[in-house]
C-alpha cells in the first residue's frame, strides 16, 4: 500500500510508548523507531506533516525504489528517514566503525551507499549530506560494528564521506516460465 501524504498527517510524541509518532488518520498511527532521548525538543509538540516533509517523502521514495523491498517496507523506511531529518538530535561522526575507502564521495540526500566494517557490510540511506560527513540510516537487518556492538535496522549514525561505497541495485529475480 503506497500512502499519499496529506494535510491531516500530524507528528506527535507518545510518552507512554516513548516514540515519535505520525498520525496518518483517526485509526492509523505510524510509530517511528526513535525515542524521546534521541529527539530535539521541538519533537515533543504536535506538528503538521508539512510541505517540506511531503516533498522529501516523494524524493526518498524514488531512492527507496532501488531496494528490493515491498512498498510497505519502503514507506516505513521513508517515514523513519523524514523523522530523522526533521527531529533527530545532531550527531558527531562515529566513522571509526567503518573502513576508509580512500575516495571522498559527495553523496546526495536519499542516496543509497555501502559501508564496510571489520565484520561485514551494510547498506545505508544518506539522510543529511554534508561536505565531509553525512547522517545515514542503516538499512541492513543487524550490522555488526565491532566486538559485540550491533547496529539495528533504522539506527542513525553520522560518518565521514570517505567511508562510502557506491550502492549497486541487485538484479530483480527472474521467474521461470514453463
């Protein structure tokens, strides 16, 4: 189901569940992955899903289409990404978890990138692109960062741009016709 943003959508913080929520209708609420301690003070007041949010929604949906994810999974990704862009506290880079690739990418907002740790690789979406470092959203199920530190899906991290590799879309699965 592809959701179309409208002027009835409202951001609000739910203290009971300690989550930032997006009320889509009277009977449908999207719970983001983000708790109160991760959010800027403005997120604790009810706010409309504004024109800038809607514009970002469509921009990020275009990028999310490059993933082999269902439409509901893409919508979940994009709504979490907008929440991060609008309400997440500023971060300091934590690049040491990722292997430096030697090239300095100039990523664009919404771009999909790959980063490598000592124990694996993860796919990320760039939420806020900077000249030297960018805020990214983890799209990998659980990524081992180091030792016993796991990074869950939709976790947020700021990383130097020289850690990014280009994302290559996987070829769609072909069906055999008999």
